[in-house]
C-alpha cells in the first residue's frame, strides 16, 4: 500500500513542478520564483495585504503568487480592479475555497462563499429585497440606537480622568448585541451585561471562528495532499457542529414564537418556501450575517477614533459640527445624520485608509481571461488589494494622510462604484449590507464624539500610537486603542432612556 501511494505522490510532485515552471500559451504576471509543492508560502508575511503591496512595488500592479499549488493573481491598481470587477465580472465571480472553508460552508451552500450561479443569485435577491432594502435597514435602526445608548452609559459609568478606556471592549460588546439582535431578534444579555447561556455559547463560537481562521495550515493550500490526516479537520467539524446546533435551537424557538419585531430569522422563515431555502442554506445564511457583521463595524470605529483623537483639529471640527446641527441638549438621531457632512467624510476616510477587510475575498476564474497585458488561466484565484489601491498616489493626493476634507472636495461613492475605494467590494460580489454597515459605523462614531471629549492617555504622543494592523481576514488595530473620555453633555442626558435622550 505504501509503495503505490509513494509512487503516486512522486508523480503528483513532478506534475506540479512542471505546472509551476511551464505554462505554454499563457503570459502570466510577474512575481517571485516559486518552490515546488509549497510555491511561495514561505515568502509570505502575516500581513498579507502589506506583503502584496510590497510585491507590486517590485513587479508591477498585477503579480503572480503561488500559494501551495494554486495560482493567485494579485491586483493593486484601480483600473485593473475595474477590469476584474466590471469588465470581466461574469468570468471572475466564483469563489476560491480552501478545504477548511468548504467544510465550514457546506461547499458554498450559503452566500459569501457560494459560486456565482442560480443559488447565489437567489440568495442575493432575497438579501437585497428582504434583509437590506432601505425600508428594512430603517426598521432596524432602533436596535443599534438602543445598543449604542447602552454603550454610552457604560463608558460614562467608567469615566475617570485617571482611567484609560480600551475602546475595543465597548465597541465589540455593542457590535455583538447589535448584530445578534438584528439576526436572531433576541438580546442574549440583561441590561447589566450578564450573558445568557446561549449568549455565552455564541460568543465562544465567534472567538473560536477567529482562531480557526487565523490558523489555517499549509496543507489547505495543497489540495492533492488532502489525504494526509489532520487534527484541524476534526476540530473544524466540531466547530461546525457546534454552530449548527446553536442555530437550530434558536430557529426552533423562533418558529414557535409569535412576535412583531424585525429580525433576519423572521424574514428567512417567512420567505423560506418562496426562495426554496433548505436547512443548510438557512444555517449558512445566519452565520454569514453574524460573522460579517460582528467585527467589521467595531473595527472601523476603533480606527476612526484613533485617527480623530490623534488629530485634535479634526476632533474639534466634528464636535463643532455636532454642536451646530444638534446642540448640547439632545442626542444625534437618523434625522440629523444626513446634515452632518464632515461626520460622513470621516467615515468615508476611515473606510479608505483602514478598510476592515483589506484583501477582497478571493475571486476565481471560471474561464481564461485577460487582465491588463496578462493571462488569468481558468481556475486561478484573483485577489484585489483594496488597502493598496486606496493608498496609491495615482488615486489620491497625500494618500497616507488621514484627511476627511478630501471627500468634501470630491463626492466619492464608497459602495462599489468608484474603484479607488472599495471597502464593500463591487460588481456581482458587492456586499449587500453596505448601507447597513455605513449607517451603524456613522451612528456609533457620531455618538462617541457627541457624548464625550477624547484625549490620549497621559504621556502618550500622537506619533506613539501603534497604527499597525493585527494579522487576520479582518484587521483590528494590532494594539487595542486606549483613550480618556470626558463627558461633554449635561449629566442628566446620560441617565435617561434612549428615546428620551433624542427629544
């Protein structure tokens, strides 16, 4: 048994070696020379988007990289991104899934990791029509305003001139309750913050998901070695089973409960027959919404607060705008948000400079296409480095400077129509929840700046704040940002309920 297996492995090794070095008929983009079997895996760095940006400075705006035995084409240019996401979108809209991701998504039975086809089109239609329509997003606003009010009260309670606030703790807690209430229609904690048993399980699952996502092994990128036993596969199966058991339990509870609250599970169950959703799709859709929304808004607000607190002039200007539009005797609401032009510019600028997902999720070619002067063979993975594109001097003046005023000088769309800034993707795979995400970030950020004046911890200079990213699919700040909060509104406003505070 061992000898035939060894012989088969040698044949595969030779075959892949030939594939790596000889591509008759293809003109591939330039890139570092790969090693047999592992490709460029040992050349890669933890912050992949920074590594690919460095590669583009050496080899050009489109490069080749071998991840194991898979070819990755990497784009660091807005014009080339447009070719991928608009001009060749129909041929590059599939997803590239590792074995681990296939296991966790039932081979793409949900939305985010599904290949482009009838299943994906049906799910996108449901999301656009039922979950993320303007009417649906508007109906969900009381949920995040309530949770943000709880967050503000928590920060107020902890306010102390000698105490530094770790903003991430408050932001993640608020984001967790916002997204779980939006999806499940349930708050998994009391007002004092004590989690229910389901809430504890849900948080543990989300923490494990981050760990699993950060520890994908080399063998995941060498598909023909998938026969080698791996402990990780067993762990991922346990994690998937844990996810599904919790979601099924909550689903059954919602099926037997009549309420009039707006939440995603209610919409899914109501439209299940019309859209022909099977159980795998429902479970996958639930976890798509949770995983996509649990961290991204908190990440954006933390970066925004770091940039604004470092720059006293920006904080002064946004708080002057808040004073002029809203005043000091009531709290920001949806009605005023559209009038806060500088606030909206700050949100756009943070999404440009610090996109929560700096590498767009991988696209996969379903046929041979041409990007720029180079060939993209069928089956190749295409990565778009939106972090590098948004920092390119070809697209922006002083691209590394945090300068919200640039969006006053030019009206720029950040929802996928302007290829210089693509925090939500574009084309067939654009994020359907972009409007919800922007509204949540704007509201959280606006409340923090209206309710408090912020300063750096004593003795910390602006240039000493760690502005590097933590490795991962989404990019938190490497070091949790700390600041000192000082209430700036009449004290009675911090004691009232959310609805009373807006009068």
